[in-house]
């Protein structure tokens, strides 16, 4: 971590509710140009040396269209930055890298990860478990040694055949294998057959994926993350980490924005920060002996 930590750490845990302060609707300075780089506490303003390009309002495109401006409170960003420094400095789990240029595997992983244990990959003396087992099963079904980057092939498979390979689980009341094959077909219909074609901001692609029962925008973003697109999957453990940091309950959308803003502020990739938060918070809740987490 660089020298910005000293400036950010001075803000941690403070209360921005000073009388008469120019504060946001939730009692804290919003992450906007008007107050970016400032923190109101106890009647005084403390400057934060945010890099110039990071002190703008964080406008996130939702579903490919310029959605409403999502204002992130700068004290939320500061509190999560302090949390990361205090909790993750010596407990940072690197993002394993996903499945670049393997869109079939990424889709299987994203869907099979819904409310499921990730488990462990196969080792010399143990079989793969959880989502790792499902991925290994699909790879064995298709071609163990090939780069699996053709959704048209996945879409052509009978979902029951896929289910025998990945295991039976449901999402939204339908078999996950069926959702995987349907999503592959719908994405193929809008021109997405390989990882290079995926554009998370393309509304045709968004609708193709989220139009499948049981699939939504959270796993759509995670699908992209597995293919190397920066993002945040605001699942239960990521939300819990953000809640711990900002000392209140946040929604998935709010937690996502806070993680994105904090990653930008501290110079980390959003995917890398998200994964480190997820891994740390899951371990804290379950203990190292649990070994695996749900996403």
C-alpha cells in the first residue's frame, strides 16, 4: 500500500454528522466533486489527497446505459480503506485469475457458483469439490485439453447431458444446467460466441443473459469478471465486509459502489479488492477450518 494510507487512515471511524456541516442525505459527505477530497468531522474539514482523476463523482454505467449518478459517501470509502489496511494487509488473498478466453468455463462457473460452495480443485490424492467439481465435470464432457471458448457448442448440448457432468442444482426454481445452456443459446443469438465478444455494457447481451430465469445482473457481472473484465460481485460476504467497515447495513448495489470507489481510491483493481474482501470475510465468519465459501 502506498503513502495515501496515512491520509486515509486519519479519517477512519469518524462521524461526519457535525451540526451545520455540508453533508449528504445519509449524514456523510457524498463522493462528489463538491466535497471529494474533504471529510467533515467534529466541525473541521480534513483534506484527503485523492489522486486528481479519482476525485470526480463516480458515475457507473448500469446495463450499458448512463444510469443515475450513484453518489458514494467519501467517509464510506475512507472507512473501507481503513478496514482493508487493518484487516487485509496481512490477510490478502490474490484473485486466482478466472478463466480468460474460456467463455464456456466462465459461464459454467458463474451459474454454478450461485449460492453454492466453491470447494477445492482436484489435487493428487483428492477429487475436486463444489464449483470446482462442476467445472472439471464440464471440461471432461467437452474436451479436457482444449480452450473452451465457443458458446455455440455449449448451446447445442442437451441440458440433461450437461447436468450429468456438472451436477444437479437449481437457481430460480430451474436446473442450473438448463439455465447455462439457455444462456449460452441466448448469448449466441445476439452474437456472443467467444470471450472476445462479451461486452458487459451491451444491453442486448445483458437482456439475453438476465432473461434466463434464475440469472441476474450480479452473476452477469461475475461472468465478466471471470473473463477478465473488472467488476464486483456483491454477494453475502462482500456485503458483510462492507457493512463491517461502514458500520451499517448496505444493499448489494450500494456495497458494490463502495467497493468500486475504494478500489479506485487506493489504487487496487476492483476485482482484486472484491476477492480479497470476500475471502477474508468468509474466513472470519467460518474459520479457516471451513476451507470453502459460498458466493
